[in-house]
C-alpha cells in the first residue's frame, strides 16, 4: 500500500502558532533523522484523517512531500486530541534504504474459527499481543504479520518464536535471548465454561443415573 502526504515547512513555532494551525484545520508535525536537522511541518488535517484509522499508516513507509520534494519517512510518534478523534501532532523519521529500522508491526490472527480448541472443544482465543517490534530494512517492512492459530488445541500457547516471519525481518525481543520469548496467543475455556467433552461426559453420567433410578 502506497501512502502519500503533502506538507509545508513551518517557521512559526510555539503553542500559540500550533493553536492557530488547528483552528485552520491544519496540524503541526516534525521531521527528523538521517543525520539532518529536524524541521517543523504543517499538514492538512483532512489529509491525515484519510489515513489515521488504517493500521498500515503507522507501520509503512510514507512518501512525504515537503514543499514538493518527496522523502521516505515512517511515523515515530503521534499525539491524539484530548477529546476529538483527530491526531494532534505527528513525529516523522527519515529513512535510509541501507539502514535497518525498528518498527512496531500489527499481528493478524487467522484460523480461529477452524482451530480444534474453538470448533470442537468450546475454547476461547486470547490475544496476548497485538503488535510486535521488528528490525528490518525499509523495503522489508511488512504491513502486518500473520499468526496462524488453525492447529491450536485447548491449553495451547504460541510464543514470539512461533511466528513465521517474512524474509529479512527479525523480532527485536528474540535478539535479546530466550527469556524474552513471550506468549502472544493462548486458548482456554471461557470463564465458568465447560468443554464440549466435559458436557458430553456430564450428559452421559446423567443418563446413567436416570437409568439406574428407573431400575
């Protein structure tokens, strides 16, 4: 997915200036990195609104045109408006095609409706993480990473090391050792629930007791 944003250089800084921008349906931002000085920017709020609800916006390379000159950047931080849905401020970082980046990428869990634990055993899937920090070159940043839970049975747990990663992508936590191989998804019984097998066993036992009573 290709994302483009237009921005203008901003020289009028300070809280008062930022307030005036927002009243004009614009928003302040900053661009830094790649050994260059940071610069203040101004973006149109409507341009940001078009992307802000898409998770890909926060983990993709963005083509940011500053006064007509395009730069490849990623979002490093955002501030949300106190009571509106709009973003308040964005920090952009320049990228270098030859330098690896640390990026948080969303996890997409697939196959939940097919997992034996859910389909046959009455289990419930719990997502213990919704994103993961990875290291890779800008060209290798994935929009998201899939976690297949199709084969999970009751009580199973998948960890970071179970994730199948795209080529050129490494998980930062795993580079720190096995102790950081945290769980990302588990399957368990709903609170107060019973598995299908337990329900069947209970029905069979009740039937046997009824039969003994008739005798």
